[in-house]
C-alpha cells in the first residue's frame, strides 16, 4: 500500500511540475527604445543615484570612436538617465529603475564651421519637481565628449 501511494504521489508531482511554464519576463519600465541608435557609453552617478546611457547614430559613434572633441554635423545623440535601484538577487549591485530624464542632441550644419546644436531636455517622473533643467552647454559637452565604450 505504501509503495502504491509513493508511486501515485511521485507521478502527481512529476506531472504538476511539468505543467508549469517559467519564462523570464523583461520589465518594460526599465527598457528604452533608442529608435535605431546604438550604445556609445554609460555613466553612473553614485551621488545622485543615477545610471545613464548615451546612444547615437553612426555619425555620433564615429565621433566618439575618434575621440573627436567636436560634434560632427549629422550626429544624433540620446542620453537616457534612470534612478538606481537594487538588483534583486545581487547583493550590493544596482540596476536602472524609474526613468529620470531623456536628453536629445542633434547636430545640424553644412560643415564643421557652421553647425547648429538642437538640444532638448525632458524630465522623467522621478526628476525632482520644480527643479530646473541642467545647464545646456554643460550637458552638450558631456554628451559629445564621451568616448565610445570598447567592447571585446
């Protein structure tokens, strides 16, 4: 009788475990659609508790790869910043949390002597209410002077 009970219990547990689907799901609130732009670099500001990623088009990537101090005409950049949050299951490690801000920069012009910089700052819902947008020229310099990350 005991053997039959153990056999039935084992089969029940086996079938019950096989019916569960366990798929990893991405948290969509942490993802950003860079609309065809590729990663240039990333930044972490521990004092503010933020994580930032700079994306760019091919011209921006070329400028960052050449360590060019000037923005190249036609370059388009997107700097996305998230608040940091603890990464579940990894003690002492942080990951991107809620959206803090999005900054876009488009470099327009006929040549390097005649360029126009179109900068736009958009605060996320975790950006401090009533706080001013960051200083435009400082942010443009930060975005355009970041060297490209080197991937193995």
